[in-house]
């Protein structure tokens, strides 16, 4: 998960923190600027086990 978030443009600290929050069951809101589209980001996150991805 942390690698996916890093690929999405987050720094290591922010990606690691978000991963920890997700593992604890918290809702996490992040901006992934490196993906070409929301759908691309959603598919990538779903492949690593994120159950729900919504667009703000």
C-alpha cells in the first residue's frame, strides 16, 4: 500500500502514515496527483486491497 501511495505522489512519511491509518480501519483522504485519472487510481488501489475509493 505504501508503495502505491508513493507512486501516486505522496512522500514516504505521508504514505506510511496513511497506510497505518488504513490498517487501523480509519477513513483516509489523500490526493494522488501522479495517476492519469481517478479510474486509474481506483483500480490500482483496489488491486492492493482498498475496498472503497471515492472521488472528492
